[in-house]
């Protein structure tokens, strides 16, 4: 397993401001109008030289410690994108995979593993799914779920303050749907499946969170349009880490991890997939809000030029094959061209800038 250098301070590094870059991954495309209107100079570390040391995955070299062949996994949101990549990576190792989708019957080019219907925002859908899961031949033969990949999700887009043209009831309902989709639905699914998972022996739960779980976005004005998404991803990571602690405290061998991808090329932000908290037209843009359109366009460009979703699958497999899996990792790379495709500088500098508005910022000792 690779070792990571902890965050450190260097008094030789002195920068008064961090400027947010906008190097789009697809050929480092630069959009000047978006740079001018959406970037901000954020107060940096005032010479303290704080750096970060992400736990980068996939690992370049890893020898599996546990054979996953024959184990049973449930992967939510597995019809496309990251979830499908996770399911296919596990199936390639001999794992029996049951995926979920909100509408399995209408999935184009479905994966080789079965998909059961599940809308994680709806308790009635969950009860139906649980009955179907326990009646499925794969579960009937195996008798338990060894691996739960909590992956389902949607991006959430809209102004943090509703515009006068936004119906307030719609705004509240969409934000509530977002919370249930990105956060509380995963809590519901996890607690429903826990009784079917072994508390001793091998058992793993992994959450596909996001690098957004480590940033509020408050130093970068464009991110106020995804504040609900960032907030829910942060809450999901907090839940996962505390669940791991609570299970350890009662002697359970279930281990919990979170996977936090940088920008990954999935359909997540393509219309009509997002949850919108303000009105949009048939193209997923606003007829009245030019700033929203800039942000939505920027986000779609960043994601379209992002990392391959196969990297998420390649992150899950070593974590699941470890005796003592790391608790929180990122999906990214320190090396080009993957570093630019994941827009590491944009993300890393936001994290550093936010450190300076924290009530407990990191500083050099002595």
C-alpha cells in the first residue's frame, strides 16, 4: 500500500492570494468569460505554506489480500456511469452483482448483471426492492449480502437563493428531493440492508461520495449553485465515518469506506439527469438567468472532460480486497494527463482557500 506525506508547512512558500484556475480537462480549454465572471481571489495561507496530500486511488500497484470471488454485492445506481463501472469491475473478479436502477426496464444497453428497481428516495420502493432482493436466486443461494456499494445519486443545480420567478414550493420540494437522493436515501438503504450483512467475517460498505464532501465551495462563487449537492455529500461522508466507528464499538467486523472522486466523465450533469431547484427549459438551461447558464455549462464541460468512470471501479476493488481498508480516499491522480483531466489544481486550491475561512485553520507549529 502506498504511503502519503501528511499536510505540511513550508515557510519558504509565500503567496498572498490563491487564484482559482479554470483549465478544462479536454485539451485545457479556457473559457475567458467564465473565468472573469465566476473566479475569485481567495485569501490564502499568508505564508504558512500549508499543502495537502490526497489519498490517491486507483493504486498503481496492489496485491489483493482477500479473494472476492463468489461474494455477493449490491450496487445502487448501477445502470450507467460510476455505478455500472463498479458493478463491472466487481463482476470481473468473480463477485455476484445485483445492481439497482430507478427504471431497469428502460435502461439502454443494460449491464450483464441483473438490475432491480429501486428509488432510494422512496420508502415504498425500498420495501419492494428488499422483497425482490431476498427472493432473487443469487441471494437465495448465498444467504447474505457481503458488499454494499452506496453509489446512486444525481447532481443538484440551482441558485442558493430562489429568484422571484421560482415558485417557492417547487424550490423547497426540489431541495428536499436532493437531500433524499444524495444523503438520506443512502442512510435508509444502509439500515435496511444491515440485517442481511454479516457482522463477523467479511463485510464491506462503501459510499461513493465526492471531493465536494471536503469543500463548501464558499471561496468560489459558482459553487453556490451546487451548495445542496456539496452539503449532502459532506453529510454522507460524516455518516459513513461515524457508522464505521459505531460498528467497531459493538465488535462488528463490517468496515466502511468512502470514495471521493474528482471530476469524472459521467452523464451526471447532462440534461435531464440533474435535480433542478429553479426552472429550466428543454435544454436544461434558464430562459432568464444567465449566471445559472454559465455555471451549468461550465460544470458540464468539466465533467465531460473528466476522468474515466473505470477509475472509480478500480478504486472499489482494492478497497474491498484489503483486510484493513482505508476509510476515505479520492479518485484522482497526481500525474498528467490525469491530473488535468481531474482538474486537481482547481479542487486543491479551493480546499486550501477554504482552510483560511475555517474557525480552526491549519497553521505551522512553533
